C-alpha cells in the first residue's frame, strides 16, 4: 500500500516485553502529537497494548504498523 503525501507511518517491532512497553509509549506520544484527545489516546494505547500482547503471545513476534 502506497503512502499518500504527508502520511506518517509508525512501525515498531514486537518480540519482547520491552517492545510492548515501547509500543505503548510511542503510540501514546504519536497519538497525542497528531491531535487525538486524551480519552482517545487512552483508547488507542489500550488497543495497541492488547494487540501487541496477542502478537507476542500467539505469534512470538511481529510488527505493529500504525498509519
């Protein structure tokens, strides 16, 4: 999938517990920077946390890509 002009992508590896923490932190910062409300940021970070945990638990490793 091609990115449109001005589109930003956040790509994070998921393979360790440390990666889960980094994914949460980077998602929180990224979501805030692009203008989501605090309530929405919490919801986004919660979803990222659950998805990342599932990647680690069931697949062993993978990538989190946020567009």
